C-alpha cells in the first residue's frame, strides 16, 4: 500500500511539472504579424521552417541558444532536443531547403530583436517583460 501511495504521488508530481512547464514559456511576435493566436501545430511548422506565414503575414522564427525557456519551448512545441533541432537546421542548409534561423542569447535579446524585426516570432520565459512585442495565445 505504501508503494502505491508513493507511486501515485510521483505520478501526480510528474503531471504537475509537465503542466507547469507549458506555462513557463510565452510566444512573442513583432506587431507586424497579423495573428493574435497560433495553434501548437502552426508554431511547430514555423520553427521547423515548413511554413513561413501566419494568417497571411510572413514570419521569421528566432531561437535562443539555450536555457530553460529554450528547453521548455522545444519540449512543448517542437518535439526535438536542442541537438536534434540543430542537426535538422543544418540539413536544411546543406540541402538548400532553408537557412539557419536567427539565434539570440537571452530573453532580453529575444524581446529586443523581435520588437525591431518585421515578421519575427520567438519565445521567452513566461515572466519576461515584453515591451514592443505582442504575445500570441497558443490554442
């Protein structure tokens, strides 16, 4: 009985952590992007460079070099590890099917770049101040 209680508590903690992680990241876009919301599937397509627009607006994905927001974003929306995503982008470049997306070092740099770059879309930690950009709701 004690093992069942421990197992149940562990399962609840795991699900709570996964739910909390989804809330750790917010999607931001330059105000020129026409969309106010995006589906998880559309977001994945934009960051895998299989789609270059949202609601008629051309978009350019921007990724962070690492960190908690980057890891949470990849896990929740892209379904790849950082290494796998890097390999994927390099294969697009090698085959001439795409180019490496812009990479930034921090949430602050992400907000700054997205704010000044028409069509830019990225992600930051949920608590990050995001002046000059709009936050997209993920449906």
